[in-house]
C-alpha cells in the first residue's frame, strides 16, 4: 500500500518535471509582456502572410514561415511582435517592440533549450535597441555572438529582422 | 637487440593492431561527430525515423489510437504525439487532441492547452498556445452560428477568427466528439502513427554508445582510451627515430 503510494507520488513528480521541461523556462508570459508594453492589452491584430510576404520571410528565416498568419498588437505607433524560432533544437519565444521602424526593446519570453540562456541577458538584448532594417532586410548593425549560444543568437537576430519586416508590411 | 629498439618494435606492432581493430569504430565516431556538429543546419533534429523495431529497441511502447475526430470531410487520428489529419502526418511532438471542428474557412484542432488552425488544404494558418486562449484547459471544441466555440475551465467562449474571444451566446452548439475506431482501422493507424526517434538523437546515441544499451558507453570509453594510446604511440613512433638521427 505504502509502496504503491510512493510509486504514484514518484510518477506524479516525474510527470510534473516532464511538463515543466516541455514548457521550457518561462521568463515572462507573452500576454504579460504585451500588457507591460501598452499598460493594458489591446485587441490583437492579424497579418496574413501573402505569398510575397512568405517569400521574404523565408529569406530572412532561412526556411518558410511555419504559419500563414501572424498575430500582433499595435497602438499609438508602437507594435509588439511575439515570435518563435528554433535555436538549436527547441523554440525560443521572444517579444519585440517596434516603434517607427526601429526596435525599441526585445525580450526573451520562453527559452526551451538546455544551453544558451545568456541570450536573455540585457547586456545581449540591448544590442537590438534602435536597430532597423537596412538593404536586403538585414539589421543595420552586427550583433555580437555569445560563445556556446551561437545558434540562439542567430535565432534572435532572425526574429528581430522578421519583427521589423512584419512591422513594415503591416503599415502597408 | 637493445631495450629501446624492442620497445619501438612493440609499440609499432600494437599501434598497428589497435588501429586496425578499431578502424570501423573510429570511422563511426568521426562521421557521427562530424554530422552532429552540423545537425541543426542539416535539419536532422526535425527528421524522425519511424520503425517499430527501433521504437522497441528504445523501449517505447507504441500507443494504439482508439478513436478519431470527424468533422465534415475531415478526420483526425492521434497517437504517439503524432497527428494524422486527412491522411497526412502533421508532426511528431503534438499534444493529445480534444476535438476537431470545420469552419467555413478553416479547420481547427484543439488540445487541452493549444489550438491549431489549418486551411482546408492542410496548411497551418496559426498555432495558439495557452496565452492566446480565453481559458485553459480546453475541455471541448465545437461550432455554433458559424463560429468556433471552446468550453474551458473559465467558461464557454466563441470566436469567428480565433483571435478575439467573447463569452459564447446562448444557442445550439455542435461539440466535437470522438468516434470509436474499428479494430482494422486501429491496426492500420497504429502502423502509420508509430513513434519516431529524431535522426539527431539516433546519431547522438550512436556516437556516445548509448544505442547499444547499458554497456555501450563503456565500449566508447575503451575506444577513447585506444585513441589516446594510438596518439601517444604514433607520436612516439614519429619522434623517436628522428631524435636518434639527430643525435647521430
């Protein structure tokens, strides 16, 4: 009886650990990030990815975008893009605030990889501040890498470019 | 014969023997290491090998699908983290669905904490996680008045676009319910939905020896020692005659 109870408890703990691992390290819920940026949560908007947008997004990402529409939030000249991109093996969820075609600030919201969490440090993220798109949908500056987190850094850079590109096309 | 020459001969002989014995293993280690270094660029983390014998080898007990969700012309069967939507496999790490609903312009699959929106041709429109849902867990999905309806722990909500949600108005709702599969269907779908192992995982386990079970890593440890011995004996065999010539 006691053994069965212990076994059930162990299974429960394992299931909880697995569930937490599957969700990754949540630094901030995306909804909370949007609410923080705007003071409250405005109604989400949708950007449909036309074939042309898909082609350019694929060029930025190096692979076709996973979905055909992108939700975003926009109010008073400010837009928020919550994007997901694979670092090494798992998805990284990051939020980008774009004002006047420049990144106001970026934040890593959910990190699911086992290594490379350094990309959430403000010392890394501040490199994106005021970044804008230059020719060929590239950032107007180089982003310094982090040893051991190269793929996560690249994923963050791709997402930053995509956020700026989506912001530009969302304004028509 | 001098002891130094004897040592040299001994080393040369064993250097050749160890090298020859382990050549296949070293090649496997080198190739898997090389490929693993570029696994993400090669997309190996997203490629899965689906084979019953491999799943058995990994100790994965394949789960048989018990029911299907059907809506209009569409059907969804799920097992082992895989979805078979209208006969097409949708992925390898998918949650257990709670229902499927066909709307005029999209097809929606709900799990307890996510919604997957597809175009009629199966292309993914959007994926909504718990933060974008009006409430979790999602207990049921249905449709009413051409809108998507979710029954969640926080109440019942409706949406026309799965972006903006409001409390569901009173009215008839058709809820998605599972339909039991026949034993023949179950057998067919079990085969189609066999659990998979990512190619990256497979290579990693081959490289570390874990694919061979408990003692695999020990074998790789021994090979690593062999490699160290080969490096040292190789260096010795290279340097010693040179050193002797210089002294002469």
